[in-house]
C-alpha cells in the first residue's frame, strides 16, 4: 500500500512542476509582448485622405468679392495671387497659421509615436507659395502623397510626407 501512495504523490509533484514551468513560460512571453508594443505603420491612403480633408477645411478668411469663407484650397489660390482677406489679413499668413494648427493636431511627433516627422510643401509651377512646413525627424522611411490641381493655367502641387 505504501508504494501506491508514494507513486501517487510523485505523480502529483510532477504535475505541479509541469504547471509551474508552463506558468513561468507564459509570464515571460507576456512580459516580452508588453515590453515591445507594435508600432503603427502609416498608410498612403491615410495621407491622401488627410490632404483631401484639409483642402476642404473652411478657414476664417472671407473673400473680398462675395464675402464667403474660403476653403484652404481657395486660400492657396488667393495666396498665390497675393490677395487679402476681407478683414485685411494676408491670405498667405492665414494659410500658414491654419495649416500649422491642422497639422500639429493631426500628426503628433513627440514621444514614442510612429510618426517621427512630417513635411508639407505647396508649390505653384515649381515655386513655393508658402515656406514648407517641417517638424520632427526627417528619416529615409516615409509615406507621401502629391495632390495637384490647376487654376488659371497654373499647376499647384500640395506635397505631404510623414516620416516614420
């Protein structure tokens, strides 16, 4: 009888050791997966959508002719013609400050974020309409998109790159 009792105890100790080993392996695996979180990748469609959205954003600049609020796309055209808003501000200044506000809210580059930096340039026939907006670290890995449109025979290109 004693042999049977000790054999059962040995099996119970072996089973407990297996459970402990599996638990330790599981804890190590969970620790590694929590320590190195997956970084989000930026997709090209996100940048394309961002450009399309901010071009339609309505600013607080009223047109001199019909007193309607201008979208950013209309503001780019007005800026290229050196026009002013109804309240006397230069459209290029309004464009620049509005774009800085939109981009800084949309593409955060501080801390441990997937986006390390960004760059926005708006050109007309290859000449910058406003100085390009850059922030953060410019790396070799980026996703970007160019939106072009024509106004009065002039080609206007909006280029945005997000560096990761």
